[in-house]
C-alpha cells in the first residue's frame, strides 16, 4: 500500500491544487459574494458529489489500467509534474482578478440549483478531470489493490477540497474583504511557487514499489 511520506506529499499537493483559483472556486466565490455563504456551500456540496462519481469511475477502471500500463506510470508522473509546473506559472502570471468586485454579478437560484451548478461545473473543469485521470494514478502502488488505493486518495482529495472550498465560501459570504484583489494576488504567487516546486520534486522523484 501507499506509505505515509507519499500520503503526506499527496495531501499537500491536493491542498495546493484545490486552492488554485479555477472554474470551481470562481463559481463558489461569485455566488457567495452576491447571495451569501449558503449558496457557495451548496456549490461545494455539488462539487463533492461530482468528485465522488469521478472517484467511483476511476476506481472501477483503474485496476485493469494498472495491470496493462506498466512503465506508462513514468509518463503519468511526468505529465502530473508538468501540469503542476504549468499551474504554478499560470498563477504567477495571474492578476488577482478573482477578488474583483465584478465577480459578484451572477444569477440567483435555489440551493438545489446551486448544488447542481457545482456538480456540473466540477465535471466540466479540466483541472479536476486531469487530476483524477493522470495525477492520482501515479501515486498508486501497482502491486497493491488499485481500486482501494484510488478510493483512499480520492477521499483524501475530497476532504481537502471540502475544507478549502468551504473556507472560500465562508470568506466570501461573511468577510468578502479578505478576498481583495491584493490578497488574492498574494495567494496566487505563494501557491504558484509551491506548485512549481512540487512539480519539479515530482518529476525528479523515484517511484517506489
């Protein structure tokens, strides 16, 4: 099974990826700024439901994939590393626009509507699809049960995403001033730096059986 150092590194990577302002975070913040934290938290519930479906699909199919891919895990690792570095560079070039007041201009809907909005946004989010398709598999130990490992890694990601996305919703809904353009820009630079470093570490690390 997966060792503890790998789990810790994976959890940190999850946190850095989740905290990156993307389509999901943008929707959560925009709704929370305009209609309060409840709408953003409903988005979070929807995204988690979408993630759970993704995890189930990946867990069911990965056992077969692991048995035939062999050395392809090396390429998966490099793809995951390149993705982290790309995200980091993208963050460094961002301008903090997520903290712009114009983000408040979104349509109102019921809590059920916000839930389904979150569900469909996560399924249309390239970051989430890439993460589950290429990043998680390279942490799998081929000799172990791929399905169980996928479920474990997926649930860790869900826990991290729930906490951080929920924090975004609460911060935007109750204390929107915390998400000023300047503060978001600082967050983007710090996260970008760690993502670039994490991508380099991942590319240079050796896979252990």
